[in-house]
C-alpha cells in the first residue's frame, strides 16, 4: 500500500490500493517519513484504486510541509481517476496553485470532468 524507496538525495513514495479513512494513520506516517527523508520527493499514486477526503487532506498537509521546508515535489505520472473523482466531489479542484507556492502549481489543478 505505501512503499518508500530512496535515500537522502531523492525519496519516492509509491501509494496503491485504498487510501481512505480506514488507513489514514498509516498514510500519514508514510507521508511524514517520506517528507523527512529527502529534499527531492517523488510521489507515485498510480496504483490508487479508491480515495476519500482524508487522502486529499493528508496530501495537502504534506504539500504545505514540503513548501515550507523548501523541498522539491514531483508528482509522477497522472493522478488516477479515483483521486480525481474524490477531488472533484470534495471541491478540491483548483485553477491556480496554493498561495505562497513559487511554481503556482497544485496537485489539485485537474482538468474538469467532460
């Protein structure tokens, strides 16, 4: 479900399966370890089959921490539809990035549903 690889130079967190309230503590712990591990962080959520508001909130919190620590975040590939659907339903879809983020990018800058 949560696999952390890499070291001080670059760390990758691979997330798969269900990322919901039922495993929120495990996801929080994996995100915390990942953010503390390296200055260059890769997030791969390609294997996520289901997500809910808890997943979105934890990702936003990790993203804010990453920004405040002046670390680099790369979201690898496209976010799966399960996350896009949860983001749309919760009103997380954004047209511009978070305030204070130099790149003006946000993982919730998704294309609207067709």
